[in-house]
C-alpha cells in the first residue's frame, strides 16, 4: 500500500524563515542597539514564539517548551526599556501643561539613559546558538512525524483554540479593572501573530483583516500604557500623585476605555467562534 505524502513544507518554511529573521535581527542589535532595531527584534521574537505555539499544538516536545521559555525570557528582558520609552514620550509632550511632572520626567530621562547603556551588554547574553540546540531536533522530529499526514487541520485547530481563549478573556473583562483588558490584549496579540505567520494557508481573509485586529490591539495597548504610567507615578510620588496629574491621567484612561468599549464587539469578526461554525466574512 502506497503512503500518501502531504505537502506540509509551508509551515516548516515559515518556521525556518522566522528563525532566520530572529537570528538576523539579533545580530543587528548586537552591532547597534538603537530603539528601532530593538523594536524589530521584539517583533521577530514574538513572531517566532507564535510559530512555536503552533508547533506545540502538534506535539508536546520538551525541546520546544524550553525554546518557548527562553524566547519569552528574552522578550521580557526588554519590557522596562519599552515601558520607560513610552512614558518618556508621553510625559515629554505634557510636562508644559502639567509642570508637576517635571521631576518625574527628569527621572525618566535618567532611567532611559541607564537602560540604553545596559542594553548592549544584555543583548550579548542572548545566545541563539544555545536555542538552536532545542530548535533543530524538535523540528526534525515534527517533519518525520507529519511526513505522511496533513498538518493543516491541527494548525487550524490551534488557531481556533487561541481565538476561543481570547473570546473567553473578552467575556471576563471588567472596565473597572484595567488588568482584565490587558489579559485580553495578550490573548488577541497571540492570535494575531499566529494568523500573520501562516496567512498563506488560511481561508482567504478580508482585506486589511490583520490591520483591523492591530487597530483593536492598539486601543487596548493605549489603555495598558496609562496603567503602567499611573503605577510608576504612584511609586515615584510615594502614593501622593499631584492631584492635577492624577486627575488628568485617570480621565484620559477612562476616555480610552469608553472608546474601546464602543468598538469592543469587533472581536467577534476576527475568526469563527467554533470549528462547527462558518467564518464571519
């Protein structure tokens, strides 16, 4: 009996491509770690993580789990720098109308300089060769396992599961608890990166579909940025934020939340609710 060979190279090509992009961007950051190159490295890590998530839906391989853990640690290593740069941009634009922010702005400048000085040394500790020891064997095992079966149903199931997790987060949001919106954002971001990584094999998506999901994420991201800023102001001013500053950012946060809520149901247009239902386009 002849074995039917399925054409699965599309996902392996995607994995290889994301891996090469990650290594290339990591090399660039080692040479010159400016804001733009670091941003691109963070994106390459997120995209590679999304592919790893897909592969983990196909196999519970321990090497892949180790790779996922290492990549997440790399991503988290840039969180302080990213948050500080966003706060610096926001506060710099508002310090003239809110002069009470002046000492906080000065501290942000100092923190940014320190983080930027520390970043090149930190990037040198990110070792892609070590990660490759987990990456290559796991990929070879997958290629062997799926040499005579079609991976597409399992991959679509992984995306379905990711989207359903996002919907569950959506059902749990509480506008008075911005942390619930952040949890939703993390789930939707994971879903969007999955779609982006394997768009070629998906059912035809509407025009600008990924851009619409990104716009949804941007609204949630702006809310999260205000949470980070308020938390940092709380620490800097020892829980006694100047009233004008507190009122300004709380009002801004409430406005962002209300704007998001008017368009929050758009999440229902991003994918099919269950595998037995049709896509909403």
